[in-house]
C-alpha cells in the first residue's frame, strides 16, 4: 500500500486552489454590485412629518437619481426607514 494515495496530497492542494479562486471571483463580483452609486447625506424637511431631518440616500452616479433612503433621523432607529421615501421622490423632482 505504499505510494497508493499519493494523489490525495494533490487533491487537497488543488481543492484549496479552486476554493481560493472561487472566493476571489465572488469577491470581485460583489464589489461591482455597488459601483456606479454613492451615498448622499442631506438635511431636508420630511414631507410626511414636516420636521427637519438628516437623511442619507443612495444616488446613481450616471443619472443623478436618488433610488433609496437608507437612514433618516425622523425615526427612533434611524437605520430602520419604514416610509415609502417620498423625500427621495421630491429630491428627484428637484424640490
């Protein structure tokens, strides 16, 4: 049985290399998902509560359109935005 399992070492090395390449490929794809957009912070008047709030939006670099509200101080937990984002629509209209 001596030398019968010499392929086992190669299999572990090859498996590790494949796993490493797969992780690098997935990391590259994940980083491209956020390209073309950036965060934009503004102090605005909330159209729903009619108070001044600090809000953070996601804005597209090419079109300049605001797509989502990710943070707003109008809520108890600013990270959990539960409104429909009328302020983003208003900013897109230029208001």
